[in-house]
């Protein structure tokens, strides 16, 4: 009886596999149907290739203007040091619900330097 049930079970699996196996038909290479003539496409390609500065980004092609009132070098260095050592400097508001950094992140007292460092 066990042999008969095993044969019936394997036969049903074989029929199931045969019924679900399907192959996709090969349709050959698709034929392109263009509405534009080759000469028109070639002319557009040549015109696009001859555009001046075609690889430049609009944002990076602008030159920044000089500041009206230059700041003292020591002030800029001190500000950069303070920002680099600020606690939680890498937190972004977009990462939190309501686009607000929770207040408890700012509750940590900033670290102080024990020795003065000359930044020049």
C-alpha cells in the first residue's frame, strides 16, 4: 500500500510539473519603426555634438563672487573648529518626525578643550 501511494504521489507531482511548465516563444528581433528620417536624426546628432560646453552643469558653471566684507582668518578658523566639534553635528532634521531634531539631543553639554591649540 505504501508503494502504491508513493507512486500515485510522484505521478501527481509529475503531472503538476508538466502542466505548469511553459516556455516563452521567441518573436525574433523587433523591427524599429521610426517616423524620422535618418538624415534628420543625423543632423540633430551633429547639432547636439557641436553645442558649446555640453558637459557642464548649470550649477557648477557659476563662479562665486567675493564676499563684500572679508572676515578675519582666526575668526573663521575658530568657527570651523566649533562646528567640527559640536555635539551631534551630523544630525539632519529631515531624519526625524516633523523635520525637527528632538530637544534632548541638544541637552548634552559641549566638550571643552583642556589645552589651547593654535590654529594658525
